[in-house]
């Protein structure tokens, strides 16, 4: 398994390990809850799988020419490993209220399925070619997609830790861990 995919799985597992139902639901006004963050991450894995599967079905890469802004954003995220906050989620990755239990039960398997789709595309079209567009960063190679997903999960893992701390500071109940 790819290094970044393994790190992605570890980040997801550690972020949600031992989280309570109250912690899943709690959020400051105008911010996502941990459950919504998890659903957002899950939706990004499913969307990436779909994009790579469509690339394979079409028999050609689905990358377009990047804009200057896309190149700058890709440099910031993939090379400098800086993931900016406050950017709106792309359509199709906005949480719709899926149950945390269902998402937890599926997320790790969907990460594996995503990596398998990326790998098939990489084997067919090459590891050095841009294969599929990211909605913000533009065209990415297979390796860049894997690194992106790990950095994206790491970014949201920090938000989840802040949510846990924020809830603890409000003296709300946090006693029962949620199980998948």
C-alpha cells in the first residue's frame, strides 16, 4: 500500500478513535461538526474514486491545463504542505447528514477502493502524467492525489482536535465513545 494512503488511513483512524456521540455532534456556530467533517472527507474519497473510474472507462486521462492560480495552490498544498483554511468545499463534498456510524463503517474501505482506482489509472496511463483534475488544485498525478488526500485529512484532523477541546471547554458531557 502507498505511503500516503497508509498515513491517510492512520490519520482518519486516530482522529475518530474514541470520539463520543456528543463530540461528533458538537460544533461552534457556523462551523462543521466532527460528523460533518468525517462525511466531507468520505465524500471526497468517493468523488475521487468516481473520477478515476470515469477516466478508466473513457480510456483517456481526464486532466486539463491548469490555471496559474491552480499551479500556485498546488505548490502551496503539495510542496509546502500548507492547507489553507476557510475555502468552501467543492460541490458534491458538502455534508448532507449521513449518519456517523454509517460513514465510519465505510470510510476505510472507500479509501482502499479509491487507491485501487488511482493505481489502475496510474498503471494504464503512467505515474508521471497528470491524470485527473482536482477541483481546486487542477490536474494531479496519482502520487499527488494520494498526498493531497493525506494532507486534506491531516488538515481536518486538526479541526477535529480543536472541536474536542472546544467542547471540553464548554463543560458538555463527553463520556460514551461511539463505536462503528
